[in-house]
């Protein structure tokens, strides 16, 4: 019951956010100079195909009617049809989503596995007056763009074959080992930024918790630094770390465009990017919305996790 | 040598952005086993610094510059990390002003209490809660701190402080953040448990009445020094230091409970170094030329120790 | 200035080094065209894809142009776009943040929500959408950078202003009948400047990443203009036969961003130091 009262307003906000994104996407694609039909159909437009398009998108109707028709179809799961291949956009997105999902999960795993321990160590070092190394790793990791790092990996691994594949995707269910070998480099390329992000967040969050009264109280009870970190700091710090991880995961789900292109991973980002190059705006439109939906759902999930981690949150706002 | 706590010429200073600020100015104090001592003073008098110094809990910007502080003969500021932790665990129990911030918000109360008791079982943990005056130990143990009232949370903190049978309890304004209606009862619990455990108790407070009611001895702090110390009844009935006198006049019994004692004109001093004179002189109605020339030292007078050149005159005034 | 730098060097070598490198890059970007580094546009100035030599310190590109002046041109364009975009977003975001905190109510809610949505949205995806609408080039790069960095300012400035708005002097000014704008400009702005400036450094690093990423995807700088990202894109075709091209362009870009981030970190540490506490 308390959970419901906590989640209710969030569901409403999520719905409002998604509607807002839909409106923005709709308007922005109607703003493309030259008119929707001309852009979509190119210079060699025949009156028949123009009529078909006008019919399908209701282009002769007022803007808001067009929007509601389109939006209504969206709610029914109809994201439209690719203008190039005539395939259903949602079917293609759903086919590619697991690929991007796998990449994102692997990257997140890398980022957390490396970033969390480094962050805690760096916080402990900073509290003792040091922490230079953590600071430098954090700044470096957050600064090297993924396409620079990816290019470096591709060069190194294509000149000296070191067991990992740089580019070329094998579906997981065809050959899981090959699939993972091919995914390691793109995942690490994407994950380095996240590692730095989580390192910095963890360090800041831990340092902030260290100044709280209950940590002083634990010190006063004679607990060891290890006990204090483990029992009284990490869980308190994890709310902030979780928020940042979730934002990062969302970025991975939608923002893996460059790495997918660089390593030829057939994911959602690659799909949207190629669609843009082909001027397949129906796919761009559907793809952006798809990512937005996933993003909002993810944030809801995180809101739920908060309640589990920090008992105060559900109570305070519920 | 039998003293539980002995501070001798203790100097602690804070390194701040605007230079060094001296919080304890050659402080001397002794606490005997089993006794109760109230340390009274305005904010800025150094009483909180003293409380933290006993457990070497001062923030990193605070430095012990000279003097010594011993607990059962062990030098606190020379202890190795392990020895220091053992000392905190076995000898000390702290009760902080705000119980809500002293408890871990993400851990159930029961687990916090049993961890404080060295990982004891449920029965022992609940017994501790009952001892601290919590009637429904199961419910309290299963709660998170934010689900408790301030008074209940402070009782939990007290339970944790006595969990390992400390030799010395240090309570910094233990009731100031609580509802007026329950202050007396929480204070009584603290005193009962202290007596049971045979521990000594130091209460840091600005509330003279609380101090008088609960503690056998009273130390008045000003400018980082103990300016008067003796039996509570002696000191309060016939104060020998003008500052004690001022505090007493300000707290003449009709102020609302918890209200700050303010009607002594002026502000407590901000010391840069060892005071060369009496740091109360600028606010003192008795002050003479020698008060600003010569640093007064502690001396015995009328069954208490006092740091004032003019204590005799103050005593005479008081008896009138 | 010199004294300040030497004291920074003594206190924090890393930040001082970052500052020096950044100053050098800015100098190259601003005065590059007038420095004797070679001609960025002369095709077939040397052999194609030559490795670094004395005549061509960074080698030559696929058209035989000297790569060093191309990289300097890239620094110039990347820094220019990033700076322009960040100036726009800093002014806009700071004003919106202060306004939301001072006026409160509905406006505050809208600003907070918009910041959440923008913050949540993957910048590159927004980039694809904007490029689809506006077309590739400087305008869409600047738009995307603004979209991505606006929430940085709105959030931080809003919360800083909120805590200010509850302080006595702001309330006093309001009671005394000062207009909202006067309160914002006279009383709040001077006090949120420091947090805004820290955000500017982070926004700059994000801006450089976005600019080069969009250019790398062919949606940013269009030939014959070169940005560090578009240089990387073109060079990456020759990655295996002329790796030094990607190396120089990538190193320059990464170095610039690292330096900006390091400076941001040390600024932040100076303005809001985390109070340290040891656990012993």
C-alpha cells in the first residue's frame, strides 16, 4: 500500500514525460525543411506514392489530428513501418534490443566491477590525505572519448591478434563463446567511461557519508575502519551510486551508437544511425521513442530499488 | 594514579582557514571511578572539544599540541590504532546530542544494538533495550531509526553506550534535542544505568539545573579552561568565580527549560594562543588591572578549585 | 598571475600541468593560422599518408596535406564550437535555475522536470534527432551540446539558489520590495557564480566529447572544415596503414578533455572541499 502511494505519482510523471517526448519527436520531424512527404520520398516522387503516404500519415489533416492518430497507434504498439524496407519498426527494434542490452549489461558489469572497489579505495586514501591516483584514473577515464579508445583497441587487436575479436558480431545462441569474445572490446570501450563515473561517484558518496554523525558514533564505539566501511558506509552511499549507475545504464541503452558503429554490433543505436543516413525518418522516430520508453521504465525500477535500500525514502514521501 | 580520567595541561587547537584557534587552553581535570561530573559552559567554551578529545574523536583539523590525557593510566593521544579502538570499545560509551544522526539510518535498530554489544544474541540485545527503558523491545529492534521518536532513539543510543559495560560514559547534551516532557525521564535512565554499571559519567551541558540535579561534581568551563570545579552543591550555593555567578544569575530558575543562558554581556573569547591574562576579564563585573595583566592559575579555596584572582571577593559577594 | 601559478604548482602539480597544457592548446587554437606550422589546405604538400618526419611532424593525410596544421585547425574548430555552446547554455541554465528557485511554484516544477528529462535523454540520440531536423553542421552540434549540458546548470544553480533564498538577506530584499529580477541579479547571482563556474568546466568537457562524437559520425564539422572528431573519422579509415594519424588526433582530443576535467576537479575541491575524516 505504501509502495503504491510512493509509485503512483511516479507512474503519472513517467506517463507525462513519455507524452512530452512523443510530442517533441513528432514536432521535430515535421520541422524538417522541405516537407515530410518530399523528404521521405525523395526527388522522384510520383503522385501515386505521394497519395499513399498522405493517406497513411493523414498528411491532409490538421497537425493535432495527425498527432493523435499517430500517438494512438503508438499506444497500441504500432511504431510504424520503415520507409526503406517496409518492415515493421517495432519488430526490428525488438530483434535488436537484446544485442544492445547484452552490450549494456557487460559494460555496466565492467564499470561496477572496476569502479566500485577503486572508488572505495580512493575515498579511503582521500580521507587519509592522499587519493591522487584515484583522482587521476577518474579524470582519465571520463575524458578519453569512446571512439578514440575503440580505435586504439581495434588497432591493437587487429595488428596483433590477441584472442579477442575487434568487430564482427556472432549471435549469442549460435556460438556463445564467439559472441562473448566479440563483445569484450566494445563492452570495455563503453565501460571505461562508466568506470570513471562510478569511481568518482563512489568516492564522493563515501566521503560524504564519512562525515555523518553515525560514522563518528561507530568510530566512538571502537569499530575498525573495515567494519565501518562495510556496515555503516557502503549501504548509505549506495543510493547515490545506484542513481548514477541507472543513468549510465540508460545512456548505454541509447547512447551506444558510436561503439556499435565502430565494432559493427547490430544493435539499436546502429539501426537508428543507419536509418538516419538513409533518411528513413520513420525508423529514427520510432527508435528514439523506443529508447525513451526503456529509459523511463528503467528509472521507475530504480525508484523501486531506492525503497529497498534506504528505508527512509518510502516512508518520507509515501 | 587511581583516577579514571586525568587531563593535564591539555592544549588542543583547530587549524582553520583563518588561522589557528585554541579550543583547550592548558586544561586540567580529573574524574574518579564511579563519580558523576557535569561540565557546564556556553557554546565555544571548549566542552565539546574536551568530550571528543577523551575518545580522540576530534576532527582531522584539530591537533593536540601539548599536555596529556590519560584513561586508566593509558595516554589516549599516544595509543596505537588498535589500542585506541580497544580503549573506545572497552572503556568508553558516548551519548550524542542528536540520537537520529548517531544511528545508522539504513540498519535496523536491533542489529545496531547487538553489533554495539559485540555481536550478542537477540535475548541479550532485547534485555539491553529493556534496561534502557524501552518497553517493547521486539518492535523497537525491528524498526529503523526514523520510525522511532527522539526519546526512544536516545534510549537506543544509551543502550548501545552501556552495552559493553564501559568505565566512563560521556553524554554531550543528551537531552537537549528531546521533547521537554521526556527529558527528565531519559536523564534518569542514563543515571540509573550508569549507577548499575558502576561507570563514571560526564555530562556536557549548558543547562545548569540539569547539571545540578544529576551530577555530584560540577566543572565550569570558560575559554578552554576549567575555571571552577567542586561539589555541585558547594559550587552552586556559593560560586567563587564571577562566570559561575553570572551563569547562575542568568539561570535563576524561571527561564523556560532548554533556553540558552545569555544575559552575561559580551561573547566568549576566540583564543589564538595561550591566554596571557584572564580571558573572562572583558565581561567580568569584578575585573581589576591585574586580571588583564596576569594569567590566573587554579587554586584551592573553600572546598573547590577556582581560577580567579578575585575569588575571595566573589565568595563574599555571594554569601551576601 | 605568475605568483598564483607557482603557488598552484606547489600545491597541486597535476592541476598546474593541466592548466599549462590547456593554455598551450588554446594558444594554438587561437593563433594557429598565423603560426609557421605549415599550410592546412595545401593538397599534395608531401607524399600521401607519410609517417611523421621533420617536414611533417605529424605526418601527412590521405591527400598529402600536412597533418599538424590540420590538427591545429581541428583544435580551433572543436574549442570554438564547445565554447560558444557552453556560453549559451551557461547563461540560459543559470538564469533558469535562479528563476525557478526564486519564483517557485509551477515554474520551478516545470524546470525541475525539464532538467530531469533532458538529463535522462542520451545525448547522442538527441544528436541524431537534431541532425535529422536541422541537418549536419555547427548549428546542430551547438543545439545538441546545449540540450545535454543545460540540466547541469539548471539543477546545480537551482539547488544553490534554493538554499540562498531561505537566507535572511534574500528574504529581507524581497520584503523591502525588490523585484524578482533585482533579487536574482543583485543577491543570488553573485552567490551562485562559483558553482556555475565549476559546472562550466564540466560542461566544456562534455561539449568537446559531443562535438567530436557528432563529427566522428559525420554529423558535425563538414569538409573542408576539420574538427578533432572529423579528423578522427577520416583517419580511422587508414587506421591500420597510418595509425599515427588517429594517434595524434585522438591524443590531442583526449588531452584537452583530461585537462579540462582535472581543472574542474581542482576548482571544485577548492570551492567545496569535502571535509575529511579518518576512520581511526
